[in-house]
């Protein structure tokens, strides 16, 4: 599955961004979980959010749960990640992923769970 992220950029602390992840083939993600991970310099890739194929179930990492909203448009094969009140520590490359499981909770997600990844989009938060 080919995924293409967009929407990253440079933003001041307290600002907002909306990241997009579009599947080149809409049908390829229709029945799959779509997730977002991020990787800051010198750190491991970490889970941010995931959404079920039906959009009924959403999971968020504790670090972002009060500031993030994940959504998807199944007609477009696209997932969105809205991040509000951005903090310096949100600076990272954000990756979307699919072809992975829907876990019971946010602490169960690991990068190795997902087999398809986008190229990443850089988010830089400045003070």
C-alpha cells in the first residue's frame, strides 16, 4: 500500500496543523486501520494515534490525547491528524501507516505492527 503524507511545516508553539495521509489506491485502505507515528531526532518512532476502518474506534497516545483528533475519509482513502496547541516536543517527522492491527488500547501499538508506511512529513514547532 502506497501512502503519501502532507501538511507538515514550521509552526509556532500553540498553533495547529492538520496532517493528511492519502492512499494512492483508495480500495487498499478501506478495510484497514490507519495510524500515525512520529520520530523525533535521536529518538525511537512512537505511536500517536490510530483509527479503525469504520472510524468507530480511535486511540491516542497520552502525550497528545487532549490535543489531537484523528479522522478518515473512506471515500478518499485519506486519514487526517489534527494537532492543536502544538508544543516544542511535538517536533518530529510524522508517519502514517496501515496494514496493522486495531489494538485494545493506545499502549499496545508498535511500529513493527504495521507493514505499509508513508515517507513522512516534518513538523517543526518553534518557540
